[in-house]
C-alpha cells in the first residue's frame, strides 16, 4: 500500500484529521534545569518537512512545542503555510515566541500555552531566567486581548509540588486556563516526585481547583474508581463517563463532582464547590 493510500484511509477514519505535535526546533533562549530537550546539537524541521507531513498525513490541528519555535529561521513562513491550508494551530512557549509574533499572527492561534512553574516573580525568574515572569504575564494579557485562549502550564516536580494551587489561582486571576504535567525524568531524576510528594501535591490541587480532564494514569484510575462507586443519590450528576474527569488538566469545563482526598482517604464529595471555571476565577480574585 502506498503512502498516499495509507493517508487516505487514515483521513477517512479520523474525521477532521490528526492532532500533530511539531517540534520545529530544539533551540531555546532559556536553559531550564528540568528541560528534556537535547542541548548537544540543534535540530530543525524545515518548511519542506512540514509540507511533506501535511501532504501525506491528514492533519487537522498542530501544536508547536519542544523548543522555542520563534527561534526557527522559517518560523513565520511555516506559520503562514499552516494558516493558508486551514490548519488549527496551538503554541507552547516560555513567552519568547509569542513576543516575536505580530498581532495578526498571534490572533491566528487557537490556543497559546505559557510555561509557569511558580506563583511568584522571584521564584519563576530564579528558575527560568530574569524577566521570564513579566514576559509570560505580558504575553498572556496580549493574547487574551486579541481573543486567543491562554493556558498556563506547570510541570509538577519536587521543587513546586506543594505550590500548584497558587499557580492555578494566578492563572484564574489573569483569565487563563491551567494545566499540569507531572515531571518525567529524561536527563535527570533530580526533580522527580517521591510517593508522598506525588499524592500531597495532588491532594492540594484536588482540594483547591475545579476539575476537567485527566491523562495522568494513576490519579485517573483512583478517581475513576471513587467516582464510579459514588452513591447516585449523593452525586446524581456523576456518571461513568464523567468519571474520566480529574485534575491534571484544569480548564473551562463545568464540573459538579469534587473528589476529596483528605487524611489519606480517597472518597467523593458531591458538594458543588465551583460550577464553572469562570466562577473559580471570581473566587480566586477574592481568596488568593
């Protein structure tokens, strides 16, 4: 079977196409201690490479991540190509790439994710580099002003596992969504969570933020179990399908169930703490 035949079959089975992650380059203007990218060499995907992918695989949307894509010499041309073919594009950045985009380019993104691992300027700049805190918040405000959805993304690791609720509250105050990735050791396990830190971090997060989607397998398995066993009278809105919801990605979804992991217990509290992300934002402005 030819590549074009395979692409046609995949297109028929995938609806609007695949969501593809493209790391145009591993270059970065920062040197974060926990980063997984290869710093021993520079790797890039060319505009021709991107064209070949899009012509042979049914691509419906693209996330540009890995390094800082704005450092790629063909970045603006690649972005224009994706826009012209009608591909939905999202960006993950430390703020630099958003800053090199003009307003029209930035406005074309479906979503922009900014990395923020601490809730104070001193800690963030000490971790990622001087000025990064202000850059992230400035570009967050700019993107939102242009009508672009913004997500603050934090890496949960031993240096910040107990500070995630504060980052979530910060994101809410600035009108952004909040997503958490658990640190995965690639170059070093120096920032890996031990068992107690992992659950202590998620306990604080579960008790402080509304929940939307979880791809963290251990947490998801436990929440699946607790939500599934919940009494229908106590939590009538919780179904087997809703049991897929949990804390590793926090966004604009309405969530009626609130898992509560106090004192080592794993049980469901059906109390409606926050009906929606916008309600959480309003609360965060008051209590944070």
